[in-house]
C-alpha cells in the first residue's frame, strides 16, 4: 500500500482502485500525516464518501485535462466536509471543485471559498443551482456572445419555466405541502447571491402560459452563480462573459432531468 494512503488510514477496500490511490497521493501532499490522523478515526460511512469524491475527481480531472496537485488546505476542507454527505450532487460539486484546484504548482487555493459555500448549502439549494445553470448553459447557446458580466445582459437572460416541472425535479419525491422547501431554495439562492432574483407565482408581464392556476418561476443568473457552476464542472477558468458560448458537456452522472419547459423570454421580464 502507498505510504500516503496508509497514513490516511483508508481501508484496503477503499484503496483497491489505483485511481483513488493516485489521487490521494497527488492531492494530500505534505498534509497527508495530519489528514491521516483524522481519517483514521472516521467511520466507514465517511471513508466511503471520501472514496466517491476521489473517484469522481479523477474522472473529471481526466475529462478536463487537469493535472498537478491540490493545496493541502483545499484537500483538507473538501474531504472533511464531503465525508459527511452521500448526496450525489453534493459529492459531484465538491469533486468538481477539487478537480478544478489541480494545477502544476499546487498553490491555487481559491477552492477554499467555493467549498465553504457548497458546505453551507442545503441539498435542495445545490440541486436547484445545478438544474438552473445547466439549463442556462443550454439556452444561452441560442443567443451567442451574451456578456453576462454586464448586469443589463443578465437581466435579459431571465429564465421562465412552469413551477410544477421545476418543483418535481427539485424535490425528487419529497413532499412540500406548504411550499416551504421551494421558498427555502429560491430565497436561499438569492441570499447567497447565486441568483440575482427569483420568484414564483405570477408577475407583471408574465407570459400567457403563467396563470394563478399554472404558476411559473422567474429567475435571473448571477456572476457568483456562474462561477460556482463552472468550478463544479472542472472549468475554473471559464469566464462569465464566455459562459453562454461554451459548448462543453455539463451533464452530471446524477440522474436529474433537464428542465425542458424552461425558456428565455423574447424580452426582459419585470417582476413587481
């Protein structure tokens, strides 16, 4: 067994994969001993989640061609936070941020900020973030060269969809009789500045398909929201102004269906 992997206290089952072993060797670096002391005390549940993050990180790093190592404080933060969650989207976001942090010098620690933000989000908020920005990435390809650093352009990128289809994919079978989960999700993304505004129901200037009987969802993208999405996809250097022109595959292995009913209005919507 590799000395760094042994120092991390991982079980023989976990280190069977050469990909996992190689990732930990590259990522932990000089912090391996300290991290190993913590990992040695972790339960099989936590170690299993570390394995999932390691495997997904290696897959995405290979896909994006990212090589090198990860700063120790980034590896420590992501593995520590990620070990407590087996939610697929959480695992994949943390894995994407970890893959994004691999550089030849191993000194890019910007992911500390993103990993802390991800850890502060509920699974509903994280799932909604992925659903919304994946859909924006698809829809904006029909409107090339939209510089989303410009606030007026972001306003023109408002996205509408039937609330029922969004809620169904968001909740994945969870009951929400009073709408508190939906409210928590949309208001939370706004509070974290991951969208620039969002509301559900009806609003002035809404399309004819939005009625009190068939309420809609209206959301606006934000620069931090775009940046987090790019980091989660292993593309930390994709600038917001180029986001709409990117032709990369933004599918996660997690089975979340596209929001096929979502669309960009022909003109800016003005919620009251």
